[in-house]
C-alpha cells in the first residue's frame, strides 16, 4: 500500500513538473485578479458609466448598478472557479461571451502605477506621483501629468 502510494505521488509530481507552469500560473493569476473584483468594483463602475452614457443618467444609477452588481458577482465567482481549478487544464479563459478575460475599468479611468518607492522615477525629489489608492475614485496624484 505504501509503495503504491509513493509511486502514485511520484507519477503525479512528475506529471505536474513535465507539463510546465505557464498555463496554471496564468490561470491562477487571472483567478486572483477576478476574485479581487468584489473589492475593486470595476465592473459595477463601468456598467453604471456605460448605462448612463448610452441610456440616461437615471438608468445608470439604477439599472446600471444592478447590472454591474450582477457582473461583479459573476466575475468574483469566476475568480473562485479559476483559483480552485488552476492545476487542471484547460488554461484558456472561460465564459468570455459574458465577461472579458481580464478585469475591466470604466472608460473614464485608466489605472496607472501605484505611488510606491518601487516605481518612483525621481528619487532625488522624494516623490514622483501615481495612484495613491486606485480603488477610491478621485485618488489620483500626478505631478508630471502628460498632456496629449
């Protein structure tokens, strides 16, 4: 019994090592990003914005919010699914007819690098700008804003 268990564990370990880790790594990363949707609220903010633009502001705050809440919960559930099944093939995104493979943001907001010492471009000044708290709307702090 012990020998067969050791043999089975060896075969499983060899199979995991032989398949590589790019696929599971991508799937786990996508799942973790999707799981964070319940905190980030990108789907809800985008849905409210798009409904207000294409229909009316009143519908944006009602119908858009309900639709965004539905999409937020769906993306969070998809994140749980991808985290639980990350070692199991297929590693391609699922449910792409309803949700984009990666988390979305409203069109009025594009994420930037976090205001952090890791990404500071001008250490002689002591600060360089960036997103202080990207989850909170209006928290952008840009010193050297590029004008297009």
